[in-house]
């Protein structure tokens, strides 16, 4: 997937993963990869800046935990972050449905001329 397509969506994807529970950065990267069927195989250099941006915005909080003798920074959603995750989910569903309707128009060529154009020609 191109970076242009990811632009504007990464923060929402991070929020969606964290909505299922706290995670350290690498765990978040793995969850994005797994939940997307490998499509979102993102480098750390993309995900950590997003986490820091979301933390500065007050949507994500972080703290330290120790796992197997290693300290890891664990990220979780704040109350505002939970609200933002739900808002992004609602916005995405609306946006993706609209995009699907636009892309799907070609699949319905037998539906006839475009509305408002007697001969089907576009302006």
C-alpha cells in the first residue's frame, strides 16, 4: 500500500488497535500487520511518530512496564482517545461506503445513463 493511501489513516488505525487494549509499540505494529492480513506491514519509523503525536494530543497515554526483564513503553487510550477512536470508526464507515459507491458505479454499466445526462456523457 502506498504511503499516500496511508496518509491520514494511520492515527485512526492506531487508535482502533489500542481500543482493544494497551500495547507496546512493536505489539501494535504486529497487530496492524495481523489484523490487515499483512497489508499494513509498517516500519517503526511510521508508527512511533503516530503514537507520539496521539500522546501529545491527549488521545494516548503511556507508561513503563517490565516484561521478561525488559522495560517497554506501553500505550493505552485515554477517555478522549476512546471517543476519538469511535468517531474515526464512524467517519471511516461513512467515507468507505461513499468510496465504494463511486468505484462500484462501473460495475453497474447496465444501469443506464448517468443521472442528469440524457446521453450518459459527462461534462
